[in-house]
């Protein structure tokens, strides 16, 4: 048996709810009702259900227009109150017109009676208020479920980002290059060799021991990146120039953990060296109003990634031709998906080519934060 769609459940709730409302009104009058009037009164009450179904569909369209945001505001509650009042008054007179039109009432005068009309109008208004409360209750519950799913997905992506970081850097290729560089430095420059061993140990400790985080501060993220950047700088020496420009005010801002790492890794792996100069990589972070902007720049251009063994690896002078082409785009895709989950409609992510530089730009709401475990 196929499950009902959300639209199907809407119609079940609509028809069932209004019919139950009208039937309950009929049952309250039933004990003192003359047997000959029962059919007429039942038709009267069920006509209320028909009117309620039609007018509540109009309210549904109105509420969908005024509640695009994730939370129901006081303004929306006020609109719902006024709309329910208007719908109740309109429902009363539409119902009266139908009753007169089909001959269940001889004239319209009875519906204008000062003693019975206000009570009947209030019954309609109350029914639409209950309908509106039920609609917004379901809406709030549904959106809370969405937020919970997004939070769970964000935690999953954060853990995936850490695993991907291991795939990017803690693969045999990376460790082989790092250890080979250390071996070559032992006889040439023991101080630099010791420094690289220290940086490699710190990086491995962070990558293998620290738990995956959902969020962290920009300062903590930069601390985690220093080991990786230091290893790359020692390995490539003058062929790689790294610069960081971070406003002190931006360091306390909360960001998704492991967000910047794949952007820097892509910049170093796929960037191009200046003519007779190094590959230049720059990290900028600053506050722009209520937004945190992080930019990772590298010299080069946005071109389709060349297959392994092509001229591209030789041109860089930073990675050899055995780089795994299959990993291209995973880091950027992870960044894009995590931002979409954590900041839906409230972030910006761009990868652009600007006069010999490639820029990865991330903007997200600036808010103070601290590390939180997944």
C-alpha cells in the first residue's frame, strides 16, 4: 500500500477535521431536537464544513505567502488572527447565502438577528482560529524536524570532512614525501629536520587524536592548519610562499570545523607558480558588518584538472605526477554542502578566477563561538 504524500495528508486532515467539527455541532443539538428537523440541521452543519474547507484553502495560500522564514514571528501571528476573524465573518454570510439559496431557510432575515448572529459568527471565527493554530503547530513541528535533520547532516559532514582530510594529507603519498624530505634534511640541516618532525607530529596528533567537531573558532581552525602549512613550507622552500592576513576581531568567530583546510589544500595542490617565482597562497579573514569573510587565494587559473601524468604536475613543481586525479572536487563539494546545511540561505561560497589568481570565498554569519564536539 502506497504511503500518502504530504498533499494527500493535507486533504485527509482538511476534510476529516471540518466534517468532525460540523458533526460535533450537530451532535450537541441532537438531544433536544425534534425528529423531523434532524435532516435539515445535519445539512446545515455539514454545509459549514464545506464552507470551512473552501475558505481555509484561501487561508492556506495566505499563510504560505507570509511564512517563508524558518520561524513564525509575531507579525505572522497577528496576520493569522485578523485573517481568522475575516474568514469567520465571511464564512457565516456565505453559509447563510447557501442556506437561503437551497431553500433550507425562507429568508436572510434570520441570519441578521442581533441575538443569534454574533454567537454564530464567533463559532465560525473560533473554528478558523483552531484551524490556524493547527496549521502553524504542524508547520513549527515540521521545521523543527528539518532543523534536526540539517544538524545531523552537518555533524555527519563534519566527520566526513575530517576523514577526507586524512585522505588528502595522511595518505602514503603525503607521508612518503614528508618523510623523504626529513631524511634528506638530516644530513643537510638537522635543525630544519627536527622542526619538520615536530610539525609532522603535531599535525598527526591533531588529525588522528582530536575528535571531529561541528563548529570551532577561526583561531582554533588556524592553529590546526599551522602544522600542515609548516610541513608544506619546509618541503617546498622557496617554491611556495604562504601569507595569512587575519583580523583579530575575526578570530573569535565561529566556523564549521575543517572548513578552510580543503580550500588551502586545493590551493597548494592545484595552484600554479608565478613566472620565475613561487606558488603564492594567501589566506584573508575579516569582518564585513555582520558577516565573516574568509578568502583563500592562489596564483594560477581555473582549468579542468589534468589527468595524472600530464604536464600539470610538472608545471607546479610542488606535486609530482602521481597525484590522485579522482580526488578533484571532493573538498570543494564538501565545503559547499556543509555551508548549505549549516547556513541555508545565509551564506556565500564562490570559486573565481581573477587576473592570474584563483579565489575561494566563504561568507557566513559572524557570531562568537567555541568548539563543539560532534
